[in-house]
C-alpha cells in the first residue's frame, strides 16, 4: 500500500467514506476493503492524536492542513493510568500543528478489544493524581540522593515534560 | 479614448458638448444623456433616474427574451460600439459621482478593453451586491455591469474571469432574479470585506501585464465579484461551496491556485461570502467556477504538459495531476492571456447546470446534500468507466451513510487536494539524487536487500509501503517581481524570492606588509582548509562517477573516465602539495592537511582511488611524520580511520616498500648507524594506538612476505633484519603500561618474532604484547 507524504496521508481519512466517492481522492481500491464493512453508518474515521504535553485525544478528524493543524470533532481526552483509562468529552478541538506528536487512525474493530478497563472520569482523575504524586516524590528522593553525592541533574526542559 | 487618471480628472463641467455629440450616436442612451445623467443635470433626482432606469430595464429584458439570451439590446449597445462605451463610461463616472460620491467606482477601463479578448472584466452581479445599496443603486447596476468594467485590486485579478458573452446571459439572469424578492441572509453588515486572499499576501503574479488601463481608483471598495452566467443567483439559489467541490471536473482542481489563498473557510465565512459580502470579493469557490478551468480540457492539456509521465500516475493522484497540469500550463500563458484558458475552455465544454431552479425552495443544507447525491450518481457513471470499477458498488451503501454524517466534507475536496498538493510539491525535484540524496540511497539499499531476500527466500514478496511521490518534474519558474503597469519606477518589494540586500559588505584585500606573524600562520591554516575543501569536492565527484557511468551513454563513457582520472590526479596533487620541478622536498603541505581532522578523513577516503605508488607515497609520508601527527591527533583521535585504507595499501606493497616503511616508522636513516639508546620515534609510535596498530600491520605484512616466499629479498635484506631487531628491542624495552592497545594483533607476529629473538625474549614479548589469543 502506498502512502502520501506528510499530512496528505491523513487527508484521505478525514471523510473516508465520502471522500473516495469524489474525484481526485487518493483512495486506493485496496484500502476500501479494510474499512469496516458492517454496513451501519460510521461517521468518518476516528483518530488518535498524541500531543506534546502528553495528552491523548481521540476524535473525528475533520480538517487538516500542511502544518498538521487539526480540527477534531467530538473529541474525547483519554487519560491512561496503569490498566485503566477514562474519557473526558471535550467537544471540538483545534490543535496547532507544532504540538502534535503523532496522529493515527483508530481501527474501530480493534478498538473494542483492549485489555484496558474503562472507568469513570472522577476515578481516573483520582488515579492520575495519585500517580503524579508518587512520581513527584520519587523524583524528589532522587534529586536528594544526588545532591548528597554532590551531583546535580540538569533541569529538564519545561516544554516537553509528561 | 476616455481615460481618466482619477475621478478628479473627469471633465465634469467641461465637455458637455462632447457628451452631447456622442450621445447622438445611440438613441437609447440619448434619452439619458444630459437630462438625467449628464453633466447638465444639476438636479440630482435619483428617483427620476430610477424610474427611467426601470423603463430601460424592461426594454432590454424583453428584447433578450426574444433573442434567446445570446445577444441582447444591451449587448448591442455595449458590445459592438466601442465609442459608445466610452461615452457611457464617462457618463457612468459622472453619474456615479452624482448618485453617491461615497461609492467610488474604480472605473478604469478603456473602450478598447472590451474588444480585447485576454481581458475579462469583473462583472457585478446584482446578487452579490450588497443588499445595503438596494434600490437605485442596484437597478442602476443592471446597466452598470454592461457599461462599467471595474477592475479590482491586483489580488483578485488573478482569477481568470469570463468575458462578454457570459456577461449577457448573466445579466439576463440577474435581471430575472432580481425580480424575485431578495432572499434572506444578508451579510454581516459592517464587517470588513471578506477577502479571498488574505491581507498582506503578495500577489501571485504581476498585475496583468496586458492591463493597460490605469487604475483610477486603487481602493477596491466595491469589487463586484465576477459571476458567470451560471451562478449569478443570490445566496439561496447558489450552490454552496460544498457542492462545488463535488462538481466533476471541478474547475477548482485545475485552477492555478495561488498559494497565498487560504481556502479553508469556516462555514460562517462562507455564508458571508455567498450571502453577498459587500465587498463581493470572489471567494475561491466562485472564482473556481468562474475560471472555468475544467477537467476535461485539462485532460487534453495534460499530455502536453506532463510529457507522458502522467499515464503512470495512479488514480489517487489524479487530483494532483490536475494540479500539476495547471500551474505550468497557465503559467507561461498567464502573462499574456489570463482568462485565455478560461475562455477557451468555456467553448469546449459548457458547464452543466449545477443547480436546478426548482430546488430553490429547499434549505441550503438540504440542497447541498441533494446535489451531493446527484454528484455521486454522476461519479458513479464516470468511474465505472474509470479505473476503479469497484467504487461503484460501494456507492449506494455509502450514500446513506453520507447523509447521516452531517459533518462530513467540512473540508472541501479542493482543500484536501490543496494540502496534498503542497506536500507533493515539496517532493518535486529536478534532480532527486542531488536534492534528496540520503533518501534515495536509503531506498536503494532497501531495495537491494529485498531483492537479495527474494533471490534467497522465495517467500511472498513483502509489500513495502512506498511513499507516493509526484511523477512530474518540477519546472523551474523564474521569479518575476511584482510590477504595476504604468507606474513610474519599480516597487521595492522584498519577499522570500527576491530578498533585499540588507548589508553592504565590501571585501577588502589586505596588503602584504600589514600582516603579522600570527596572521600569516592563520592564513596558512586557512589555505590548508581551502585545499581540503577543494579536494573534498573532487573526491565527491570521483566517488559519484560510478553512478554517472551507469547512467551515461556509451559514447560519453571514455570522456567520463578521462575526467575521473584527471580529478584523481589533481586530488593527489592537492594532498601532496603540488611542487613543480621539485622532488617533493617537504611533507609540509601534507602534514598540514593531516593535522586537520577533516584532512585525515579525506585522505582515508582518497586512498582507494590512488595508484599504488601514490598511495605508498602517502603512507610513507605518514609514517615519516607519525610522531608529530600523533601529537596533533591527541584530541581528535581520527588517525584510526586511516588504518583500514592503509592496510589495503600495504597488501599491495612489494617487500622493498615494506622495508622502507618500517624504516620510516622506526625512523632510522638509510644507512645503519649506531642505534640510539632509546628510539624516540618508535617509542612514540608504540605508545599510540594507531602507531602500534600500523606497526603491527607492517610487521604482519613483512611476515607474510617472508613466509610466502622461500627465499625472499626480505630475508636477504639486512635492513629488514636490522629493523626487526630494532623493533623487537624497543618492544621489549618499553614498559607494558606505556604500550598502547592496538586495534588488532595479527596472528603471525609470533612467528615473526620467533625468527629474531630467542625463546626467552619471545616469551616476554608474548606476554607483553598478548600475542597469544588465549590470554585476552
């Protein structure tokens, strides 16, 4: 299967069903088979975006440009802690391209069989808070230990920490 | 004929007579000559004007209905008489002023403009007119479009526009539609004019070079968006841009899309645009229709443009084909003939009616979907003939799904193609090997590997995902800076294509006596650096010859070989320090080069290309100066890169050479003199990784030679024996801690040493040098 360069490869995903009906769309005949053939209407294809600050967004990709600026529709922010995850509905997202780390299409069939367990929002936020706390404490201990030995860890880049 | 630099120049009060005389030529106009619109009418009675206009309106409308819309009275009035136009223009100018001075009409055209095919005026459809100025203004505009040829700002000019014939029909429709009550969505009043091109975008091309008329009023307040005869309707009846994208052979694809235009509009913006934004700028959707660069003519253009490569293009890239076809095509012709393609194409393929009048009552959204579905049906017919036959089968099932997803197609096909086009354009290159060297190499390697795999294992061919790259070669466009016709002097526009010179740097050459010692030293180093760079480029060329050889024709090959040889020679000369008529007295030049890290690497790369003597020469020079080089290399530690090529050279060296090489390493003069208690040269060599490794290599080679020939010169050569004694002595003497760790210890050293030292010493050497493999 051949792919297009850059963000153009995702252009086809945007209105997958609708898109390839129109002339000039880059859909390969082969790819048509890979789509869910269940027959019930699927509104476009869901995409998963990983942002630079570590957030994971899942939504329907509506628009993309050459900088990978995205417009996500019915976006859900998914927080993962351990084996659990929780979804926070966010609505419409417009993401500036420079903050996108990676972006990919979600295979709807595979989406359902994950070993992960979905929990409520409050629970996952609580879990996340606990995890952050634990991390911070261990970090503090580490810095302390290093300081005792006369070493120091350089300050991490504030932009890309997660 | 009647040319006005600015409205102030318009002879308002003078030349009434002129108007009079002109007016007599045309009876219709005569009615409105001086009495109502002429300069004589001091009384600004717009209501009266309105009524007269209304009368006039009926007349042409009736006439047109009779004549089936191709030629109307108005057209008669307008088209064939250029002189009339002149007077009408002048009148219009005046009447504009009188009617509403606030509204400046950029009336700039000459009468000749009409007859000038390349130029298409912008039309002002009533529909797109702002609803603010309803009434007389609008009604006057009925005639207005016919008379006025307004030239908008440069940016909007880019869009090819239709000409007169469409004009007529369009006006007819204008009139008929204006009879209907104006529909709904008035634009956001007071909002800034929506620009098709973002503010600050430099115009894509020179403002139409054939655009002879002066710009009377560069302020484009009232730009009437051009309307083709097909889509003059106000918002409700017009096809939404979403529908436009579904238009087969959409002109959008083929249009020379100015990169500056941002096609991504929100729905609100689109509504504004279509709803008759007051500025009435052409939205991309409109100009796209207007330009009329439709697909089928493009198909005919394409073979010419794309030189037959297009056929190989996969259907997915068909959109891009159109893109790539379009920019080169109109581009050269664009200068002289902007709507040339447009008009020509119009003749070829009359655009099918995209919207049906009987759907006007539907909600725009509904109509949009309806047309989409129609479009799909059309596509179905088309694509069944097309390449992907299985598309049709899915179509019906997906149509329903389409309906259920109201957010689909937020991004127009045109926009998608635009983004894809940008990405593809970045990959275009005239010489991929030059522009994208690493990618090409990487993929060649991959393919070799996969080909090799295929040969061995005959499993199913693994489909490697390949990047779709544009098949069209990039055409180099010479950048032409923006020029305005008729302006005195040139614009000082600095853009990314023609950057302005910011700093005036002057190169001053220093005089000789000014230089101090340090400067001389510095210059010398610079000289060396320059030499290295020159030699490096020669080296890269030489390395590339193999590829060129494969690509070249038979006849060219000898020439290539010759070139290559020459380059190699000059490389050697550069490295060694070209001395004319001298016996290469000094290694100085070479040593200088070798002191620089890049120089060492370069020498390592050059060695394979040199002849044996040349390579040996270099080897000698290196050995001779090894301690110095070692000292200099202490920081870089790059000498090791030379080991491999050196060993390759060594392999070819005869024994005499090897001996002298060893001599160089040991730094013993030719004639054996009393050996110094400590051979500093050799000691230094031994203490360095590279030096020791090199020594080992030399020794190993010697051993090979010795063992291979029963009676060799080596054995008979006293020198070699002497040297061996020296070497072993030194090796024994040097403390183990000082000994460097060689890259590799050749296995035949033991046998070598056994010839020259007794058993005891041999054992010592053995342990010291770890000659036996098991120890390590």
